């Protein structure tokens, strides 16, 4: 259409080429007359023409007029050919795309009433087929015949369920053709699942040709004038049933022997319904089978089948031996589960026992090659896991693999055990270990004590050795010997009674040994020299006498080479008699000096010294 | 897809069956023609970019003992009329068949195929006869079942005629 509106050019007065006045005047008069004449002759038409022009040039008026004609025009054009459809198709497709892109819901809502039933139908058909195959397969799985069919399935490569269906089949509608009666063209075709089909278009034509041949035969042979049609075409293991209507025909391919009632109950109603619903489409059919998609539900209603003893699961009984077998399997599984559970509990118990042991650390545990497995660190002095396994658990040691790496644990029990192993204390010594300190208590030989003091610091985990309550047996013995010595004096004198020079010599030796041995046992020996008198005479004089006697022995001993620091001297007068005075010999024994030994720890020795009288004062 | 039924007609042994044998999808053996009188095949052609399924009914040939059954043409959209270039009488049979089709079915589109174009030296049909046929408005195509010459063209032309109708 042109962009410029239509324009009618009214007859303009013609300008004469010649500018002469007379001529132009004449021409002007002619023009006026012409205009008048035209007004008289075509005035009416001129008005109409202007109206038409206005309608054509006004887009709003044109749109209004076009809207009145549009639907009619579309109908007319669509009836003539497909060009309108072709022209509109791309726009419609784009519109759909754009609508879905913008918001898919309106379109989804529009088609959901169609999609729902279609999806439901598809799902239920698939489910039915599956359930049927499953039912049949289940029922025949355990029978003797079932075994035969299993062999057949294996031999032919078909699924077992498929073989069962085929063998228990009474009948099954495999395919349904909806055929245009006049041309033999295929309008619609459906097939049951897993049915092999040939090109349905060709089969449809051939079935029609066979019908036609049959009619010709009937005419030629029996002079039949009726439009005979074949009801059933027998093809051995299959039959083709024909069910015609005025313009279409159903051809139903059935495997097996179907009851005749299917024809009146299903096939005839189906073709009648199609004929009724699609009469116009059938009449105007020109090769386009698309509208006959609508007939599919009717065709699907013809996909019938029947199998022997079909699918009554309630009546289906599983043989007794299958139940027994099942019971056995369940019992075996139960027993296995119980033993596995018990074994697992015993194992956990064993592991917990090991974990409770000091000096045992489990780093890995589980199952290996069907055996129980445990690995970790073990102090050589810790309890033996093998012994625990044998004596404290019902597990079979042969079923357990153990792997222990040695290490030294710092658990107090083990430090103590290690100390005992290393120091080997005599039974009279009690060792204790607490917070890094190893304590020894009791009596031991001088040699053992000396070794223990040296070795204790080599015990892993020991930071301190406490031997304060350890008694040196050798020193004790020596002390006892010294304490039993008594040096007697002449009556009323500080003169040592005669005949005691050997005793003095022994005493000096003993004291010298005591002083020499003490440091090795971690002791300081303190020898108290106690002066005594008998009970005769003045007690003050006795006191003085006893002081002088002890001082006398001190100087004798220091003269023998023992350091003065080891001594304390004290006069006890008659208050501490060596022996209670009951006779003259007792009195004689009480005129003497006795000794008392203290073996002190070095610190304590110093403090004791402060409290007592120092020698030589 | 649009489907159209077309038929193959001609005198006995003009080579109808072999003419199309290599160009159609076939699931039936040629024996069907002698037993049933018809063999149905399928051929897909494209007209103006649109695919059309031609359902081809190959009918038993006409001779003095057996007439082509016109009832087989029921519902056909067109037909291929086949003659043998080396047998002049087959042209007559073709004319006669066309006449019968017109009487029974009506003037539906057809293509006249003169077969055995590979044996032109033995032809009994001259250009004048062909010109006569064309003069009557027939579309005449020389074809050869042996070389395949003209066969596709014949199917395509027929489909076009049917489509244009």
C-alpha cells in the first residue's frame, strides 16, 4: 500500500500559454461555466467521492471497518488454502515463546487440563503392563514349568517375564488400526507395549486391499451384490478382526483366542463412537490424519488382554518349601547377627580392659582378613595384653592379631615398677612414687642405699629421690655396738678405771668408722657422750663430776683423731644410771660414761646441734 | 504427514512392479500381486518443501484374461499409467484403462510412463504417438526400471499434480 494518501486532483483552470487579455478573459468565463456545469452534472458524486476519500485517509475509520471484516476474511482465506496458517505460524510460535519466557504460568494453566489426563493415562498404562508382567513372573518363578520357561528365556534371549506372558496368554490385542474405508489410508494406529510392528501405513493399505479382493471374490464366485466384508482374517497364531463403520474401519490384531463378545462389547462401540464424533472429519478426509489423534482413547480401550489364572495375588500361594527356605534363611541371618553382635561386644569389652591398663595405648583396632586386630603402644612393664585376652575374655586368641610397639609410660604405677626393677630393693624397703618423687622407707644395707641414691635419677619419670626414712643397717649395727660400750671411772674421780685401754681403742675405731660411713648413707653421725655418777654424795658434786667425765672421754676420743664436731657432751649425774643401783657392782657400773648415737639428715643435724650443748663449752 | 493413495496401472508385464521396486519402502513380496491382485508399498516425496506419503497400490496388470479391478482405485488421489515402449499394444491398453478410470473414479491426476527407455532401439512407439498423447494434455515421461531413469520424476510430478489439485 502506498504511503501517500490517495488524492483526487480536481480539474484546474488551464493557464493559456498565450498571455493575451481577450483570450484569458474568455478562458476565465469558460472555466466558470465549466465549474458550474460540473456542479450540476456530478455534484452529488463529488460529495460521495470526498466522503470515500476521508474514510480511506483516516486510519481510525479504516481500523474500525477492518475489524468488522477481519474474522470473516480470516475464515475465507483459511478455507481457500494454508497460506494464512503459514504466514501466521512464525508469529504465533514467537508469541508462545515470548509468553512462556515472560511468565510460563498462564500457558501451563491453559494446557494443564489436557496434560493431566494424558500423563495419568500414560503412567497407568505403563504401570499396568509392568504389574501384569511382574505378577505373572512371580507366580511362575518357582514352579517346575517356571524353570522350563526360564530355560526358554535363556535360550531365546527374551526376558523371563515376557516368556511367561506369552505362555500364559489367552489372548492379547496387539495392534489396532483405524482405517479410512474408501482409500485404505491409515487414520490412527496403536500397538501394545513390546509388540513389534511393521510399517502401519502399508499394512493398513494391504488390509484394505485384502478386504477388496474378498469382495471381488464374493461377487465373482457367488454373485453377491452386497458389500460383504471379512469379519475375521485368520493368520495362524494371530487373527485380524475387522469392525467397519460407514466411513472408517477398525482392524484389530489379536494374538491367541479372544471371545467373540469383545466385538460387541468393545470394538463395535469404539468404531461407532469414532464415526459419531468425527463424521465430518471423515467425510472431508483428504490425507491429513492429524485430527484422528482424538480417536486414540477409543483405540486404547480396545487394547485388551487375558492371561491364564490372571493376577489374583490373594489366591496365589507360595509353596511350603519356599516358606521353609525363607524361614531357614531368616534363622541363619538371625543367628549370624547374634554371634556377630556377641563377638563385637566381647571385643569391645577386651578393648576397654586394655584401655584401663596403665602403660597400654590403643592406636588402631578393627577387622583384618576376617580376624580382629588391635595395635598400639605398650610399656614393657604394663600388663600383658595376651594374658588379659586369655584369662579375662572368652575370645579365641587365635582370632586376634595384636601388634604392640614398646614405649615408656609415665604413669606412677609404671615409674614405680620401673624403679623397683632397676633398684631391686630388699624386702625391708618400701618404695613409693608420687609427683615425680621416689621415696624409700625401711632398712637396707649401706651398699644398697648408696647404689639407690646413685641409680634413682636414672629411672625415667623420677625427678627426686627421698631416702630420709631409710635406715642404714650397717650404721645401725655400728651404733648399737658403740651404745653398748661403757667406760668406767674410779670412785669420785675423772680417772678412767684401769684395764680399759683395749675398750678405749675399740671404741675409737668404731666411732671413726661410724663417722666415716655416715656421709655415704647421707647421714651425719652425732655421738652424745653422757657422763654418769653413782647415787652416793652430793648431787651438785656428782653433776660436776659427770660433766668432767664426759669431757674427759671427749678429749680422749678427739686425741684419737675424731673431729670434735661429731660429739655432744652431757653430764647426767646420778639421774640416768646405766643400770638401776641394787648392788655394789651396779654402783661401780654407774661411775661411767655411756654413748648415744643419732644418725641425722644433714639439715637436721645442724639444727639439733643448736639445741644441745656443744662439746668444749 | 499428509498421505495420498496412488495406483499403478498398465497392461500385463509392462514393468510396473520393477519400475518402483527400488524406490519404495516395501514389506511385502511381489507374490501378493498375483494372489491378492494388489501390492501396497510406500514412497515419501517432497512437494514444495512438504513431505507427502504416497501409499502406492501396485495393481495386477491387465490382459485379455484379467481386467484391472477398478474398485482398487477407490479413494485414490492419482495414478501412474504405465506402458511398454517396445509393445505398441500397451499404449492402447493404457488409453483404455484411463477411459475406465475416468468412468469409475473420475478424472483424477495421472502421469503416463512409457517404460523400458533403455531399449529405445526396440521401441514400437514413435514420437508422433507421444506427441498425440501430450496433445491430449497427458504428462508423458519416458522411464526405465533398469536404469531408474525418469522414475523419481514421475512420482514427483504426480505428487505435484495431486497437491496442486
